[in-house]
């Protein structure tokens, strides 16, 4: 069931080492730069920047690091221009993988992504080859240990703000929105004093693929690990229904 439990994956990532934390800060730093370039440095007038700042705080990024990133992006006209690129491909047993990247060198990123797929026995496909198997949704995760209020009240707050779905899991609440309503729902929860473990627009698989062959599992982990190590890669979405005991070290 872990493949479906976003919360389990988030907890696992938060427990990773400092190198992984550094990667998360690199990812968010680039997202701040892009948000500032697109909508300006004032969060009050830039909902995308507000969302990225919330994501930064959820990942324990220091406030001064956030502020420096905003000032740097706003004040340096010659700063690096990042371009958003998306790759789609296949892992073992027909599993689907989508890779979002922010890069200043498309050739380098394309080569690294292709290399990651190849080393894990997968292959990069054409645009659209697997994205139709996913739904683009806003997804907000709340830890039950951090929310002591009434579940129905939380649901009403989310739904009134525009949420599409509210699910109560064993250890978390999961709120789903359209991409368009994501910011409004996230801000309604934030204004209500609700702590969020994660809040982001993501790609949710419509169906899940099981990997039972030991070799396939190793190959899939190889692909995901190599993509995770690449600084250009912002997010990786896949439909592997990873068991609870099949987490990377």
C-alpha cells in the first residue's frame, strides 16, 4: 500500500541524510528563482512564490536562506535562467516514470536522465507516452500527530476552499485539489493554523504497477536513485506500488 501512501514516502525522505536535505534545498532554491522571475519578489502579489515559500518552510529551510534566494533572483538580472523540461519513460515491467527538471543546460540534463533510465534497464520515451496514465492534482498531506482538531472540521475547511477530495488515512489526512485551486486551498489551511507535511502540485497515477521480480526491483531503485542524485531533477513521479519494506537506504 506504500505506493499509495504519500505520507510514508515523505517521512522516509525527511529521515534521509544531510546530502538529501541539501538536494531538497537546491530544488526549492531553483523554484524560488523561477517564481520570482515569473511573478516578482513580493509574495503578497505572487501566489506561486507563496506556495514555494510554504514548501521551503515545510522542509525546514531557514528563513534567511529563503530571503536570500528571493533577493538574489530579484536583484540579479544576469542570474541563471532555468528552463522547465519534462521527460517521460518506462522502467521495469512497463512501469511509468515522469521526470520534471529545471535546467540551464538541456543537453546535459537530457543525457543524465537518459543515462539513469538506461542503467536501470528502462528507456526514455516520447512526450505524452505515459503522462496520460497520471492525473495532475494539488496534493496536501497533514500528519495526524500534528493535527489535534476534528477531522470533519478539517474536511469542511478544505472543501469550502475548493478541495476536490478529502481522505483519512491511518496516520495522515490527504487533501486533493485541481491545480488551479491548489493555492487557495493551501492558503485557507495555512490561515487556519493547519500544519502541512507536504503541499504541492503533483502527478497521481491512475493505476499502480507491482514489481515482484528481485531484479526488476533493483533496476527500478537504480533509476530512481540516479534521478534523485541529479541536481537538475526537481521531481520524479512513477506508478510503482512500492511495498513498505522496499524503501531505499
